[in-house]
C-alpha cells in the first residue's frame, strides 16, 4: 500500500489501500484545494513519472534540495552540513533511493525539521530513507501531522538539534512556525533559515509576514511585532527562505524594519490615497 502524497501541498499521509478523501492542510484557510479537486500521488508514482532530486550549494556547507519537476508547493529544502551531523530543513515531498544516496554522500543526517505544516513534505519517508534520524515537529503544530510515526519528536522551547544549530518556534503563520539559526553560516556571521515564517522579498532588502500567502490573508500588527521580536532573539546576518529567496546581509535589521513598515500599514498609520 502506498503512503499517499497530496498533489497540492505534497505532504505525506498514512499508508492505506485507497487515498484519503481530503487533505486537512489544504482545506485550511492558509492553503487551498485546487479547483480541479483533491488529488493524490505516491512516491512510487512520482518516481515512475521521472521526478528526481537536484542539489545546489547556496554557500559553503549549505545545500539546496529541489524536486524536478516541481511537486506540491515547490519548496527548496536546505541541508546544513556540520562535523556533528547534518540537518535537513523543510523536506520536499519526494524521496527515493537515488535522492537519499545523494544526500547521504554529504554526510549523515541527524535531524529533520520543517518550519511549519505546509513544509512537512515527506518528512517521515526522508527519515526512513536516511536511517531514521528524528523528525522534529513543534508541539503547537502536533495536530497537523498527517503521517504519525515513532521517529517524530515534539518540541517546545529553543532546541539545539546539533551543536551550532538551534530551532525556535516564533509563531505567526502557524502557532508553531519556526526558524533555524546556524551559528557558523555566512562566514561565522550567522544564518537564519526562515521557511516562509518570515519571507524574504525579491529585492533582498525587505521581508514580509502572512497568515496565508496564496489567499493573501495578512497578520495583525501585534502578531508581526511578536514574530519579529522573537526571531531576533538569536543573532544572524543572513536569512534564507524556502524558495531560493535570501537576505544576504544585515537580515536582523531588515526583519525589524520590515515589521515596523508592515505594522504601520495594517494599523492605518499609512492610510493614504497615493
């Protein structure tokens, strides 16, 4: 029996003879069921259709992992490599023996973490393919897990998953929306992996914050302030989103400046006609 993968969000579901009737993640207001209706695939079917994993290297010891052709939301996973083991962030919704081997060649993966439920992808399947490293899920997002498994570990407080890499739940997009801090990234200045908990914009000079990106649902000023303040509790200079988007430098200041701008607009302070 296959483990079903939602075609819209690429989050894996339990092994059953028939696909589920619906994907709760896509029914939520932050995502959507396509007009064509709920549809399903599986790892085996995607492999037969020629889906493969491609690697890139945004900076030393940081690798991007993308599915080609794109599946689900289309996020790019990020893999931090360290002497203490590697961390896979925002796992894509596809893995097979060949793609797992590509990742294993970069060193052992000792932790898998998703920034929020939209990025769960094939997290348990990735763990099984890589020797059963723990999959860390924020306690606040426990009920969004679609494929329960013994490899899942729920966490609350700041957690150093390997020396020099700390995950922190800052909320906003989901109650457990998280970012990861990589102390040695950006030549020792520090890197934050933000998923779309905080979304680096195309200019590289601003970020944004949304409850729903596809449905364009904003957050309140109070929530954005809390998210930005919490994000800046640990130092970092560079920030990577989950679609190849990046703030190259001075990212902490960019987050604060962007939050202040966002708060002014949603509060009505910038309520002008031009």
